[in-house]
C-alpha cells in the first residue's frame, strides 16, 4: 500500500483545510492509499518537518495549504543536509493558489485524481541570495509594488482575496517609483545590464500570481529559465488601464512592459527594499538569483 505524508496547514486561506480534510481522507482510503497526517503548528513548521523528517519510503509528501505552505516545503527539502527528496503533491487550500492554477488542480477532486494517477515531473527552483542567506522559490520573487502589496495584504486579510486588487489600486494612486540596476544573463548565458525607474520587477516561474493574475503568461515550470517582468514608470491613468490586463496576460504587449527570459540575475537599488518571495516577505535588495533546473519532483498531470 502506498503511503502519503499529508501535511495540513489548518489556517491557510479561510481555514479551508479543516473543511476538506474529512473528504480527503475518504478519497485516499477509497483509492487504497495510507495516510500519515501532520498538522502544522506555526509559521515555518512545514519547512522544519521537510528539513528533518525521515522521508524515506513515502509515495509523496502532500501539502494541504496555499503557496506559502508549498514555499515552506520547497525550502525544507532544498536545505536538507542529507540531500534526500520526496515527490511533492498539492491539495490547494490557500487564498491565491498560484501553483494549483498552473497545474489545473484548483478543484478538490482534480487535485485528488492528480495524486492518485501519479504522473511526475521535475520543476525548476530559483535560489535567492540575500543578506548572506539562501531562500528558495518555486513561484515569484517580487520587488517594488509587488512586494509592497504582499506586505500590506497580511494586515488586510479580512478583505479576503480582493485585498490584492484593492491594495494594488492604492499603490498606483500613491505611485512610488524606484530606480533599479539589473544585471542578468539570458538563455545563452550572455550578460545584459539595464538601469531605469520601475513600478515593479517580478521574476516568475509560474504563470499565475496572487488571485489569478497571469503576470508571466509564457512561464514554464521546467524550461530552465525564469521570466522577468518589468513595468516602467508611467502615468497613473496608463497604469490603471494596464492593471486589468494582468489577469489576462495581455499586459506584456504594452510599451511600458519588458518581458525577459533569465537564467541568472542581480538586482540593486539605491536603498534596501523588502522582497516578496512566493507571497512571503523575505529577503531584501540587493539580491542575486540563480535558476536551478529540475530540482524538485512534483506530481503533475
């Protein structure tokens, strides 16, 4: 019998995990899977579990939570001293669920079927070096408005998922422009440099960000590149018109948007700014990023 280590984040999203856990147990039993269930107790607990737990002989470690929970799982595995890894799977229970959208498993039953079918693939992981610390990302690394919205969103959880849109509107109204110097390497390892004023810079390994925004519509989880999306300084009216296009991916055709495929990058700014890494406020500028191809195995369609 296949055994799944199911790690449940009970506070993810709107505490969705508690609602779907009973049916999850029933579905896995029906498909002859044995579950070992651990409930995370605090922020960082999932990372600690995946970093120290004996993960030998598990069919998969399944995360029931959102992108923040999956971020912890990724960092736990990537930082293991024994280098052991286990295939990760996901039952989405967060507010944004960016990875679940990319994998088309937002629906609970689709997520279960995906795990039962057991198709696997390796995905790329970004390694961020900031303040002499290594942080790993599967989703996004955001600077500027993207990071500001992420920080403020934690204080306005009572607004639900609409808080991202509302806070983005406020960011545009109070428009903060910052200069960044970006040194990056393309798919052929050719070096490029640019320096300009930007609303934000975001590096995406997934198509989706936040609540369904297609910030990087060309992103691929395992193409060996991470997609850099830059929005340059523009009028408030121009930015407000651009915002709805972030949900369709049409923004990349606008003249204030640069879309670049990157293998390595360094971003420097005149003062230190916090970063949004997979929806979590972690690290700050300056930072270096290296994309590590095919680092984590996930169960995927």
